[in-house]
C-alpha cells in the first residue's frame, strides 16, 4: 500500500454503532475534567469493537450531523466515522482528546490508535482518544471522489515550458473542478473548515463533554485554531504541531511552501553527498542536484517503465521534504537510475510514496473542496502563471507541481468564504510545536500563531526539517507534550527569541542496512499524516 493510501485508509471500514449528538453537557469533576451524564453514557453504549492487530482496543461509531449547520433541524444529514481508544485510568479521567492528522482530507481514525499507543501509558490512560474522518473523508458518508484516476501516470510534465504543456495541465485542472461540480454540486458549499469545526463541536456534544482536548498536526492546526476561535469556552487543552500560517490561507501559503520545499530538497542533496561512500554520486551537492534535474529531464522524454515521468518523479521525491526517514530509499532509487540505468528501485519508490489510489483520490477531492472553498483564489490564470514562474526561478523543485495540485481552485464552482481570523485571547494556554526547517508548514507560521493565540507556548525543534515532530522519536519534544497533557503546564521563556523552549533535532538518518530497514515510530506517524498536508 502506498504512503498516501496508508494516510487515508484508517481502520476497518465496518461502521459499527451509531451515536446521535445530544445537547446535554458534562459537569466538571474534581480535576476539572468532563464527567459523564446519563445522556453521555447512552452515547458511550453505542461504541463497538473495531480493533486491528496493531491497535486492538480501537472502537468505532458513527455520528449524524447536519450538512448545513445553519439548518440543523430540517436539512440533509451526513455521517461522520469516529474511532476511540477509551481511557483506562480509574483514578483520573481528563475527558476526550480529539486528534486530526491534517490534509485537509486526512483520515483520523487510525491516528487515534497511534496517539494512544505512542503517548506514555499513564498519560494516554487518562483520555478517551477520539479519531474522526472529517466530512467527505474515508468512511464518513458521503465520501468524495470527484475524478477517479486523476493522478494516473503518466501526467504532462508539470513544468509548462510550452503552451501545449500549459494547456494540457490546465485542461486537467478544469476537468477536475468540473467533475466535482457535476458530482457534488450540492455538497461543495458545505465542505470547508468552518463546517468541519462545527462537526467537531457536534462530536463534543455527542460525547457528553463540556470541553474537549485537541491534538492536531499540519492542517489540523488550522482546524484547531478555528475551533478555538468559534468555541473558546469549549477548549480545555490544545496541542498544535507543525503550524499552518492562518494569514496566508491558502494561495500565499502554497507559494511559501515552494521555497521551503526547495531548501529541503537541497538538504537531501547535501545528505547524499555526505554519504558518497554508499551512493557514489559525488561529494558536491550542487553537482548531485544537477544530476537529479538531468534525471528529471530524461524522464520527461521517456518515463521509467512507462510509469514515472517528470511529474511522477516530483511526486516521489516530495515526501522526502516531509520526512527525512524516506531519504535512504530515495537515494537508493536515485543512485540506481543514475549509475546503473536501473529503474526498478525508482518505480518501487514511486509506488510506495508517490502513487495515488482510491483513498488518495478521496483525500485530494476533500483537499481541493476545503481549500478552494475556505478562501479566495486568483481567477485570472495570468496571475498564477506570473507568480509561479517567479517562484520557479528561485525554487524549481516543486513550484509548478504544487501549482497544478492547487490549480482547480482557479476554476472552482463555489463562491469562496472568508478566512477565519484566529486571534484569540479567550482560549486556555495552547502548546505549539514547530521545526525551524519544516517545508510543508514553514517556521514563520508557528511564530505567527504564537502571537495570535494569547498565552500560547512555542516549543521549537532547532534545525529540524520534518513535518509532524511530536511522537516521532524526539524525547525532548515528547516530554513537553506529556507534561502539558498531564497537568496543563507549558514552558515559559526557556528558549531564545520567539521560542519558550528549544529542543535539538534528531540526527539525520543513516543509509539503509538490513538492520535499519524496519519502520520507525517516525515512519509510522508520517504514513498516517500523508503528504500535501
């Protein structure tokens, strides 16, 4: 199963048990945590076992919510798929901890199992860890799939060096937007961040909780910040890891990503140079980078195995910008192609990291639906062309690939909403985690949200470039996370500059050997978070 599929498929698709949102609120117990009411207990009775070999205590349920939260009584209702790892502590219960992997479009049901298994046992025992597939995603119904096979290889070269290539890519973007309008025109006005936030509050009511705890990665940080803005009194604790810049939603944020991904790709080139004894591609990062672009040019003319062209090559290597744990396998594929003319490792890497299956089609359909609806995008393609060629001149690695990924928003059939101003002085202290060299959500986003959320605390992974950094093997970061979830304490002013605390990054990976080929905790997390977060 490819990584994009793994990020979206979640637990078994059996929809066991149904819960209906109840208006009753939980009372606060002696520890300040929600305490069950009769209505909440009735909801709990509907959870059914749906455990997996890896996460055997998972439970599943479903929840009906209004499609249009402005018309909750008489309008259409849709179904959200939920998961839960119940608390086990008999001494202290701190309520539900909702988790989200980002996207938008990521399934969160399996993430509940991962978070519960990865937190210290005594911390996880105090929470009901709640995963959910947001509206349109995964096992929630209806699930969106606008244009099956949209990413089937071989796509046109993403770099529109000719008008013909530009037209081919524009035709694909228009076709996707048109397909979404044809299949889901009645749904698209309600597939957006604010509607997902209102779904989260419906989950809170269904759980009988007065307040929720929340833990979100990537886009999930924006989801959490918007929830805190709309429902500040419903937030008990909130952790935001790899923070979206809410002032750039979404066109400007994507342009900022391009520069950061290019820097991260160059970091990968430098890593390959450091390990010349293994990969034998030389010790000069610039020459290695030139060899990579030469490989790209050759694949644009003749795709590997009729499958991996220039666009698919970018799809394959962009995950290395999210997680350096992929660098060894990517370097092996790169070296095999350049040195030996062997495309097999490259095709395998594409299948594992870049290929998109039905679950990925679903995720992309929700991704575009949310991003295109959340905010205004330029409708004049001339602006896209000018902006992206300017970016490409300085950051060629992913600029045009990313542009085409988002290009349906230039032709989207629904009117845009307004981005939410997430500034907040009413929410309890929020704990933020940010790596300085994160490509998907550049560092500035974490600093911006730190300023916008009064009383928040920013923990920085100095020199780190991975996207999603807690529960990924860094004990310093995880110690701050565990302390906060245990008693609400956040670090204050322990770091330099904007940071309240600073942790050193984890060492970069070593080239693979038989002993290091097994999946790490970081690899498990990043398989769940997926890409394009």
